[in-house]
C-alpha cells in the first residue's frame, strides 16, 4: 500500500486529503484508491472517505447523492490522476509511483 497527500480545490478553498493506493489486479492494471477527508466541513457535507477503483485506464462509476458530490468526486479523481500519472503514455501504471505499491504487500481498504 502506498500513501500520499493530495490537495484539491473545491469552492475556492484548497483542501488536503490522504490517499492510500493499492494494486488489486495485475491482469487489468487495477488499483484501489481510498481518500480520507480530514476536514469536518467536508465530512458534514459529503462522506468521511471515498474508495475509487481504477482499471483498464479509467475510474469505475461511483454514485453521488447530488451535483456537488459528483463535482467533488470528479475533482478527487483528477487529483489522483495528476498525482499518480495514471494516463501517461510513455509509462505504464506499474512504473513510477506504483513501483512502491508493487513492492509492498497489498492491503484492501
């Protein structure tokens, strides 16, 4: 499991969040990302954490309760994408940041 902090912009405010990433399936380049929101304001409006599945070069659909939560989900997925370089053509998912994930025992969220 690999852990890092991301920062994202929502409603004009920059929020930090902790991201835990783990590899789930080698055959389809599957990864699981768990994001914890430490801010009480965000937890009161949305959820305390989000779990995203990334496989076959895209995130799996995640249900949102309203438009604002859908916007938050998209912002979080974009932050993950930029932090972990998921769409880089010159580098596969098993390279870069994910070398550390692959070398550590996998843990499910």
